[in-house]
C-alpha cells in the first residue's frame, strides 16, 4: 500500500533519521522493526500482472525461506516508500504481507502476517466507514478516494507458525484490509466505480513510478 497522497513525505522510513525540532514523532511503535542488514529489495509487480489478479497459495512450511521472503519484502516496501506490501507484489505466490504503517493517532505498527483472514466486525460494533485517499505500489502514481471500515482485525500466523491477531484503526485498518485483499486477488481499484477506476488507471499510465517495477507482457 502506498502512503497517503496528502502525506507522502510525512512518514519517514529512514530509520537513521533524527527528527528535526518540532517534527511530529510517533507516540510509540507496536511490533518489532525488521533487521535491515538482511534481505534484498525486489521490483514491484504492477496492475495487469496475473499474480496480482488471483488468490495466491497458503503458506504451509514455516522455515528459513519464509523468513528470507519477509526480509526481502520489508526491503522492497521501504525501497518503494510504501507502508504495506503483499508477497504477490514482488511476484511471490504466497499469502504473506508486511507493514510499517501509522494509525490516525500517530502510533507506528510494524510486522508481518502469514495466511491472513479478515475477521467480521464483532456483534454490537457499528460499521463506520472512513473516507480516505488510497494508493497502491502496484498501481503506481495513482490515488483515489475509497471508503473503508475504520476498524479491522486480521488473524493469521507469524513466521514461526504461531497464531497472531492484528487489530487496527484508521489508516492502519485501511492498510490491513488493503494487504489482505491483495492476497485474495483484489486491488483497491477493483472496489472503485467504473469512472474512478478508469481515472486511476489513467493516472498510472501518465505517471512514472519512483521505484523499480516489473514490466508486463
């Protein structure tokens, strides 16, 4: 998932960056920052690549290969200045996503989820839709307004196969939904009206990504 269009440069991914005086700092970090001495950035697959348009495979082996994939995914996400990345966005046919994403309170959430499932809203919790600009590393340079629930819970597993549950609100809830959708073959533009989808694809066609992508065809 791309950063919010209006705040593309607000959320720093340079972990040696010292905040300037007066610069907003996240209240806290939930999760564990990745070891950036590991992994290699890979180019990003873009709209039209078949791996983005179908459900990918469940992870069944929790081994060093999955850990190495997660390292590469973090490197790829940071290289593209994103806040979330699904495995099929680097061409890998497995249900894994990583994230380093702020919520609306400035809390920074960092981690990964394997075989994610988006939970239904709990009984009694009102479904509140939040408007927001949404972008995607696989639809580079394009943004569109897309209402999504402002609360989301994803269950799945960590790299060791242990069950995990990740809860998010605001922008982070949007990220959890966006990345889980990817692994089931859906991009955010698939949820837009025909007119807005056409406009997003026009933005992509006219723009030039700031990161390495995989050419289709």
